[in-house]
């Protein structure tokens, strides 16, 4: 009872607000064709640069206004969310799988395995990540899968480093020694004894990484290196909004708010989840 | 089989930099016997326990000597056979009950796991066995304890759980590595009594590592006094306390605080004794050449 109260008081609002926003955005993205008030690609030059609903001159049905081609901003944001979430989940899981596995191996086995993996991570992290991403997409060609691969290839090091350190700390604990005395195999100890203790960190990082993936995807679409220019992406909308900031500020501001809220929610959600998962904090 | 439970012959170990940490240690533990290993911090007593259990840190290397567990020479077995032998015949009661239990797993599965996976028992038999042992270590609400995570139990409870776990698989030898050091004084006494009681009932041999001569007197039949990785004196416990032979042992006893006058009785070990020991060890090290290594 005490524990339950503690969670609700300490982490409650964060978890609920962050989770609520993510759920809302995710549902909107999944059911985009149903919930979007307009066709995100439909241009209408009679309706260009309509302001959001509370300003004079707004049209009903165009809640957040329109861009310079008369496309409905809210619908574009909702459809843009589809790409953002697909990239966030796929890229974060791929990076997590590669990074956590290597981190676990490096941290648990130590010695040569650790030296080799750690050196690779050091070299990898010497590249500026955004440049690296642009380079990768330029080589792989634009498209959804290239963006996902690029993000995973760049960001697995983030998981690797943290999980390696956590695993090393856990491996020094007496319970691991006890398992060795009992005669469990090394891989068995790594997976059954050590892994559950680093899962809270993996979950927190995973959520954080989803936020990062959303940003990277936005950056790539901002520089027009993401996917085909027809589909609306948050980064793409921001890039367009930047051009008409003096005539229609909302085209820049609303996608920015959406992006910031989403990334912030991912990181807060990760923190809250970590606290829930961690038996010692719980 | 009435083979000696544990026999260590002439065991020497060095660190990566060549410094010796164990100096030709020999000792034997007979079945059902409690052998205390006493010495100050860094004397190598924990190292001996770890060597027996096969969990020496990577930086420590055994350069000579043999360890025989129930007559089987551990050094001659394949790594797999050695792991199986150690896993089925020995157990550890660790120093720190905080870190010796996996924080993310409930006590129940953690305890039965070993019986099921190493000894091949079925789940029900393992569960019954664990409950019986929890009763023996005087845990009154086994259901709650089995369902708990380690952090939900007090230090004393955790140590009881670990003692129960150590005895559960009926090992022939238990290495108890300062099992009371991390506990507060009132709990120490109960835990010590519990270990002694279970040891008697199960007839398990114990290699009891401690720095506390009071504990030695209470629990052990025989003592090895260690200094700088070298056994300086070995005797029956009663004989050792009645008439310590080695000057270091005498100095160690003199350094034990007494309740009647705690401050005045807190004496460090005499400098002259330590200087003598250092000279003795230096001379031995000069003469020493590992036979294979």
C-alpha cells in the first residue's frame, strides 16, 4: 500500500502526462485516416495560410490552420506522426538489441571481448552523429528503412556503453559469484542472473532512444533526406514552416510543440518505467 | 567414504605483478569438522576460501599446490567436472547478505533454482526442502519470505535465507566467509548459533573464515592462524587458546578487546612481532621457487 502510494505521488503525474500524450499521439497516428479532419496532401490555394481556430479568419474544420499551399496543418501533423512512431519504435528496438547484447557481453565477460567492443564504441562515437546519419542516408538512399537503419547503426553505442557499465557493476556482486559456485554456466548466469538486473536501464534507455529517433528523423526530413517528399513528416513541416514564419507562424510552431512534447514524453516515460521496473526503487 | 573433506597442500598464489598472496598454505578439514581460518585483513583467508570454491579473481593465479575435495584433486579435473564437483559438494555462506542475493528475483525461485538445476530435483521436492530449511533457520513465515524480494528483508533475515540455501543441497563442505561481519552485534550472535546448530545437525564440515577470535572460540574445533598468506600456527581450538605457541598468535589474542576495560585492552599487535614475521616471510620468499608455474 505504501509503495503504491509512493509511486502515485512521486511519479504519478509524470507517468500519466507523458504516457497520456504518447498514447494520444500514437492512437491518432494509427487511426490517422479516420481522425484526420482533412486529406493531408490536398492543396487548395483558396485556403492558403488560414490561421488556427481561435483567430479571426479561421475556417471550421481547419483547427490548426493551413500552410502556404492550403494543406490542413493538423492532418499533416497526424499523418507525420505515423512516420515518427514507426521510426521511433523500429530504430530504437534495433539499436537496443545490438547495443544491449554487445554491452552485456563486454560487461560480463570482460577481458578481450570488452577491449574489442569498447574500442569499437570509442571509434564509433568519434563521428558526429548527425553528420554520420546524413552520410549513411546519402549512401543508403532515402526511404523509411534507410532512416531506421541509419539511426540504429549510429545509436547502438548509447546502449552498449550504459549496459556494459551496469553489467560490470552487477557482475561484481556476490550473487553472481554464488551462481558460479553453484556451477551454473557463464551464459546462463549472464542471461538469468545479470540480465534481469539491467532490464530497468534498458527500458529507460529504450524510451529515451525513441525520443532521440524522433528528433533524428525530424532532422533528416528537415534537410530533405528522410523519405519521399510527398508524405508529411514533422521535420518536413518544420522546414516548410521556417520559410513562411512571418506570414504563418503556426506552420512552424505547432510541429515544434508536437515534436518537443513527444520527445519530452518519451524521456519522462522512460524514467517512470525504470522506477516501476526496478525492484529496489519500487 | 571417509576421505578428508578438504585437503590443501602447499598452495601458493601470486598476483599479476608477481607478489605472493598465499605462501605454501597447507590445511585439512575432516568431515563434519569446523576449521577456523583467522587472521587480519589482507592475510589471505578469504583468498583460500575463493580458491577452494574456484572463484578466485582473474588477477590471482595459483602457481603451486593441490586442493583435494573429498579425495578428488581439483587441479586434475576438467573445468566442467570441477564445476560440477564444487557445485554439488560445496556451498558458500557469504560475508555480505546484501549483495549475495539477486535483487531482481524473488527468494523462493532463487533458492529452489539450484536444487532443481544442479541436483536435478523436481520443483515440489525442492520447494519442500527449502521450506524445511527455512524452518530450521527459524523463519516463522516462510510463505511471505519466499515471495519477497531480497530488499524487503532485513540483513539478519537475508543471512538466514543464505544459510538455509547453503545447507539445502546437503553439501559436504561449506565455506563461511565472515558470515557475521556485516550484521549488527545482537544479530551476529543468533546467526552464529544458528550456523553452529545446523552444522551439528547436518554434520557438514565448515571452513570458517573470520578475524574474530571470539567467534573462533565459539564455533571451531581447529584453527589455522594466517599472516600475510602464510599459516603461522595450527592447533586444536582449545589448545590454541590455552597455550598459543607463535608470538603472532599471542599478540593477536592480546589485541582482542575485553569488556571489563575496553579502551585499555585495545592494543595493536606488537611491532617487534610483526618485524620478526616480515623477516621470516622475506627469507622464505627468497628461498621459494614455484615447482610448476
